C-alpha cells in the first residue's frame, strides 16, 4: 500500500483525506486493526508549560510502560521561549527551552556490535570528537528532514522528567544542519579553514536575525560552513554575554528570520533539520541503563516505514534484554505543511504527530 507524502497547500479537504491516508497506511504497516492515536492539540494550550516535578511521568521498570506518545504531544505543543523557574510562572533565562519543552531526537540505527543509543565511533575520534548530534522538534521548529528511525530523550525538567536518569549536557545548537562532522570544538566550532563559522557569540551574533543575516551572506565560504552555532551551555561567558536561554531560542528565531526573507528560503528552512550537540556519555552498561531514553521511534510517513518499524522494535527488545527497561516504540508522522507559509502555528497538518500502537510493543 503506497503512502502519500506530499500535499497541495490550499485544498483542505484533500489535505485532511491525505493525512488520514498516511496514518492509515502506517497503521497497516504496524499490523493493527484498531489503534488509539494521540493527536496534537491545535489550541492555545501550547502556551502552558508542563508543571515542574521531581516525579517521573511513569516508571520505566519491568511492569509498566509510559504513554510516551502523549508526553511527546504535550512537549511538542509547549511553546515557550525559556523554561520557568521551579514552581512559578516566571521565566528563567538560564534554563533553555530544550530542558522542558520540545523533543530532543536522534536518527540512529543499530548494527553489528553497535547500538543506536551508543556514542558513535565518529564522536570518539576525529575533529568533532566529544559530542553527539541530535535535533529538536517543537511546534515552532518543524522540518521534513527527519530520519527513518532512532530515539528521543526525556526532558530534564517538568512533569515528564525522570530524576533517576542521567542528565545530558547540550553544548551548542545550530538553526540548520551544522555539518558538524567537519567542525572542531566537539562539533560546535568551525570547519577549518572557515573561521566565520565559529561560535556565533564570538562574532557578535547574538540573535536569530543576526544569525540569518550572516548565514545568507556567506561570501566565498560554503554556506554550510559559514553557518555559526550558538553556545548554549556557557553563553554568559562568551562575548555578548547573552543567557543560555536566549542563545538557544535563537535557533528558533533564526529559522523564522531566514523564512521571512522569501519563499525560497522558507522552503529551504523547512527541508533542513536543526542540530544540537550533546556531550559524549559513557558507553558502559551502568551508564547506558540510565540514559533518559523516552522512546524508540520510527517514521510512519517514510517510504521505508516497514523497515524502520522493525529497527525500532529491535532496539526496544535489545534495550529491554540488556537493562530490563521497557522503552515505548512510537510512530511519528511528519508535517505535510510548513506553518510559516500561512503563519499558522496551530495548523494540525504542520505538526509532527505521535502514535503509540500496541502492535508495535514487543516487550
């Protein structure tokens, strides 16, 4: 059964029918007759952050499995510039938005002698050694460049966090794919000899608008290497002294500023994922058992959905066999429209959607 993955913009009835067809096709691949989808909200509830909590949303032990799809829907629709301070409604600009909203996601596949959740060999040696590449999705940060399978991480703060899991350190963030495998400083610096792509704050680039202006005017430097990334772990120590929260939000506002230039740039932004670099963790069993893995995902809207589903289910079984932890398999459907085309961030077809199907759970 072929899955339709492209849509015209204006025919809403056709868009709805096609969106349903995409999900139906993916559910057939999952081998299910009846499923309960968790659809994202299209209301202003997105403006409310999850309440901070020291309690995990649900145990990841042997007896139960979290509703990761519901968690991911809530996080995706939580649209805040930064996190709040503990149990208040006050913004804390030292707490970037990725700590409490959106979904940190990595495309990765297991192989002989290697797990998808391992630090990859490239991150252990070479110019970019010391960090691993992820992306971050939220209702205001969407794209079509998501790989077929991989895993997502629990947030560090809020009601979906888990204090028993290790905390990951996000070092830097790029509004677009940073081609970090050629960059120094753990992938956060520049690709020699193109120093114009070094950490944004070092060049006085401290806003999304300034980032877009630099990126779109590369001179003789390849655009991918002219792009700078924002230090989001020690930004107050960088020139400009902006907070970590402001630095990270610049990857959102940078994509918006780029998209506002013209339709071509808006289309380019929608095609390309963003990129964040997370400091290496230890590949030992003791550490990997405590990784804050929220889900193993597969892309139900991919032409390779059947194989991707198998990969996600295999990772689920392997992680359970190794560590006794049940991590849900979640099917993700990519957005079929760019919310910036019509400035409608609540357009339901401009969102990633998440489904936790019983037939996908193998443990």
